[in-house]
C-alpha cells in the first residue's frame, strides 16, 4: 500500500483553537447524553449473602501486561495546546498516584512536527511512573509510515498504542476529504511490527461484533467499543461551524447515531463466551462511552469488558467555570468511581475483577 503524504498541518493558531473548543464543548450539555442511557437496561443481580468482607474486595487488575490498581483507566481527551498540557499534567500526576492507565490525547501534532518536543513528551519525562498509552487517528495511520506511527509510542515510552477511528467526527470538521480507505491494511502493518499492544477504539459511536472480530483477526490486542451515550464528537465539531454550514444543519439527524456501549457489549457476548483462557489472555474488550458511575462500570465488566474508560466525568470534576482545579479534584473523581465499583462488586459477592468473566451476574434485554 502506498502511503499518501498528509497535507500541511492547519495554521497553529487554528489548530490550538480547535482543541480549546473541544474542551469547552465537551463540558456543554448540548454534546452530552444525546441518546438514553442504555445501562438502565442491565440489572445486576444482588447477592444477599456475599460471603466476603468489604475490605476483601480487590480492584487490582492487569491491562497491557501492566499491574494496575483498578480496571478503570483515563480515556484519551486532548493534546497539542497550552490548556491541554495543563490538563494532561494533572491527569498524568493523578494516574501515577492512583496507578491507573492513562491514555493520552491525539499525538497528531508530534507526527507532523517530529522535531518539536510535544507536551505529552514533557509529561512522560516528568511523570515517569505513570503508565501511558499512545494515541493517533486512523487517517494518520493510513497516511504515514508504520515506523513514524510507532515512533510516537516510543517517544513517550508507552505501554500500548491506540488507533482511534472517528469517521463522523472527521466529516463534521468540514474537511475537503476524509481518508479512511485501506484502514485495515494500515492497522495490520502497524500490528506486525509493533513492540507494544495495539488498541483500536471508536470515539463515541461504537464498534460492532463483526468489526471487532475482524480487528482481532489482524492481530489487534484490544478493541475499545467506545459507544454512544456520552460525549457526541460529531455535535462538538458541528457546534464549531457556522449555523449555515452543511455540518451544522445535518448534525441533528445524527444525534442518535451509532451503537451504545451496552449495544456493543451485548453484540459481543457470543464471541466473548467462545474464547478459551489462552485466547482471553491476548484478546480484550474495553468499554468507554457514557460511563457515568462505578455502577455502570460494574455493568460493563459484567458484560465482558476487561477495563472501563473515563474521560468527561474527570474533565468535569477538574474544570469549574473555565478554571482548572488541582490534582486532588481528579483523584477525588477517580476514587468515587473506584468506591462505587467496589461497592457493586461487594453486593454481587465478587471479590476480584476476574470473577466477572467467570459467572453471569446480570440480566437485561
């Protein structure tokens, strides 16, 4: 496959403004929960006699060969601008303190300006104990050499590489073209030479069982279904446009676009149940998109997810009236989610995260 050369990066000021808009609009109710929360469809079956003590419930887990304190991880949010650096510094510090996995924002700026020392690189150098996961878009994976993409992960000593697929979001940026052709081949080329696990995720519109299985077939280690129910990135991009643009006029018809996180996990049930222990060790499904409590996390884990990603709830706790709070604010939100998950596990009679895959503790439609 011939790699095309990406066009010159947009004007730096416009790029940074777009990233700032993303943060502002991610906290706007207009971009949140545009579809009903499907997690209400799933009921966890309480265990009236759990036969364990609350103190015995253990959230420790292993993701990407890393021992972590929780199946919760910080999902990719933002990067490439001043406020992004400040936000990511706080998130990285909190992730290091709590021993959560931290998936960084898009590293596109580093890819196009490789001589520039990026904000993520600076953060990686400062918070060396924090376990980082690299992140780049599918368009960039198609457009650049695999070695260029993998250099992004190397530059921050990442324990994994996320490739995010965001077709709807890209269209609503009003670009001249959105290049997604040859995506499977480009991902496969990365997987073949990558020293770290490769994760493929959506950005809020879901990945079907059929698509997930195709990705696993080419060697992808993790699929993060990232379904609808949380932040609507198509709406975010449309709100940045003038009201008369095609995107701004069209976005209302895409308000309920995609599969919810619950839809995706239910769709994957047959596949997940078919895996043996050896296959489970190299094939994982993560859940993000619309996770708004630790109880939702428990439901996602009960449906086969091995990890649960949080983004907007942490951002919301960190930023108040456009002012950044302290790292304590991030930790407070993280501990709240962990407490709620631990409480749900206790009331289900589950002492370890691994037990979710060993027995069914839910019912629903």
